[in-house]
């Protein structure tokens, strides 16, 4: 499917057909090109490819036909000019940020970040002379006040992990651009089906493709999406020279995952909404957060910015860590795992897993209490999930 043709089709169709490259055998399923390198007809051809004077593949660390298909399909879905795949979601985050920043630059980021993302912002970048300011992502004034003359980029995730705060991407993008900075958005929790950060003013979007895009717990992957200029200037050379490259096999798995993304995410979202209703009135649940509910702290923004809620539900059980652990251990169907977006329902205790590196004070500031749990709803029947949760709550 050509780029012009892809624009005529809806997301569900793009997820099946966009970016397909067929070999001389005209295969139906996308081909898996397990190759490290490529041969050239002549020495002159090799020279020209390395100079960028001839189109063609050189080495799979730089590019690969299967990886290209995944990148083109993601770009068509996101509405981006270009995409580059990476080995993991964190490789996508790190590359998107480090490709822009130099010693002496400054970054402003939301405090409400996945633990590894906070490490990159708080500890990794400062090692290279790039200081960071962390702000309450929901407070626009804090974004404005954090700007310095050397601020080069803003970074946020929305909805946030694990408290599902929703940040005003359009307003934050405007603040960044007024300061001459770019905005990078981690869009994992909403997926490209429910939120389009580029349309809201973001300059770059990153995903952990390990989550909903694979959706079946099989492999790791990440992807960076932006304008062609952004990719060429900040991303391509860094990937080529430092090698956070995705394997062709993983790219192929992710391509097949994209074909069912819309069906899976819709079912998981419907289930999450049903689970949220069931848990909201349970006497042992002291707090429930779900972006599709009217009692969500940013409910109006959710309606304006997102097409639907989420596949995730966050809730707090009475009794702190001990009760949360008893609850998890009593589950029979839902599995304890720090992954999300899987066909199987998964639950994790952020204070001791994804955000365990943060100090107790930092977790408290983010609303990550000892009784807080993050549930990723899978493809099981919602009644079975609810019955399992209620049975475990009785023990907790």
C-alpha cells in the first residue's frame, strides 16, 4: 500500500496492509529477512550506498526490509512522516532524548514517569552535563517556570504509569515551542488508536512495542515516530552508530501483532471499563483510577484528548503492602507480572517493582502508595477477571 493510498483508509485497515514489501515470490504474509548484511553487484555500488548516493540496504544494524515494513506501518498508523524501530521501548526513549541533547542543554520532564524513564532523566543525562527539571505534569505553571534559556526538550507520558494521570499535551507542546524546545511523548498507555500526540503538537512519539503492539508477551521492541527531518537529524545516525537496533525477527512478530491491535485493544478497554465499575464500590478498594470514568481527576481532558479510556485500571486496597501482597498471591487467573498490554491479564505492585528505585517520599508525591496496584486487562471474559479479583480481595 502506498503512502497516498494509506491515507484513504481507516486505522484498522492500515494495521493490516500498510508498509508491506513483497519479494519476487509475491508472498501474502510479510517476509522475514533474517540477514545481517547485503551483497552488491559492484564495488562502485557498495561505495555509493555508503555515501547515500544509491538506494539500498547495507547492514541490518542500519536498516532491514522486515524492520522497514514495521516502521512504515507504524508511521501510517501514527500519522508520522517517519519512524525508526529500536530493540526495546527504553532504547526508543533514550535515543529520542539523547539524539537531541548535548552537554549544556536542559530538559524538563514530568515527575509522573515510569521508573526507568526517570532514571534516564534524573541520573543518566546529568552524567553528560544535561541537567533536568522534574515538574508535576498536570500543572502547566510548573512547566512554564521550569524553562531555562538552554531548555531543549520536554518529556512526558500520558496517561502516566501507574496512576493514570492525563497530561494536557496540546498545552504543554505550546509551552515547549514558545521556549524553542521540542516535546517527546511516551504514548504507550493510550496506544496510537486512542491518542495522537503529533496532532496535538508533539514533535516526537515513542512506544514500547513490547506492550500492546506485540500484545502476546513474545518479544521486546520500541519505535520512535516523528517528522522526517527530526528522524534524520536526531535519530538515524545515533541508531546507526551506537546500535540499539531491533532484530528482524522481533520486527516481524510486531508486524503480525499490529494486524490484531485494534481488535485486542478495544476488547481490553471494554473489559477494563467493566472491571473499574465492579471495583469502584468494593469496600476493600480505597481508591480507583480509570481514565474512562467521570470521577477521573482529568475527566474533561480525557474526553477532549483521548478517543477512549485505557486497558489499565489502577486501584488501592486497604491494608498497605501486606494486604496488596496477600491479594496478589490469592489471584488464580490474573498473573503477577510487570508487563502490560498482554492478552493475559497481569497485575503488579508498583512500589516494589516498576517504581521501587524511587524513595518513599518520591513515591508518595506521585500517589504511589503501598496498597496501590496496576491491573492490565487481557482478553479473558470480564466476569472471570472480576470473580478472580473479588475472590482475592476477600483474602486481602
